[in-house]
């Protein structure tokens, strides 16, 4: 597995996860249980980590000859599970074939 690729994903994902948890923390510490930064911003902040997974997979999957649209949509639907499968696929396909 490429360490630089994993570090790149982490640099994308941590700020997105922080934005997602900002909404949760705001609701936890609010007096009346309602916090809104605006409907669009609420939606984007809540789903920021999912968007990052989808966009990141869309951009990086083509490097390994994978269908970028398929992996991008899979990232939007499955989020971190898609990232784990992607890195597993990349790691398994880099292993040399010893049966030749």
C-alpha cells in the first residue's frame, strides 16, 4: 500500500470529520436541542466526510486502473467502508505473484 496515498486521504478526511462532529457537538451542548447554521450548511457539514470519501475515490481510483465513477459512487454510499475496500484492493494487487 502506498503510504503517501493513505496520508493524502487522512489529510482530506480529518477536517471533514471535524465539520461533521461540529454539528453533533453543537446539538449536544445547545439549551433547547436545536441548532441550525442554515439548511444547506447543515447538510454539507453533516455529510462532509461522506462527500470527501466519494470525491477522493473518484480522483484516486483511476491511478490503479479502476472505474472512477463506480468507486466515487461507492464512496458516497459506503464512506469509510469503501475506503477500506479500496486500500485492500490496492494492497492485494501489488503483491507479487509467486506461483509463476
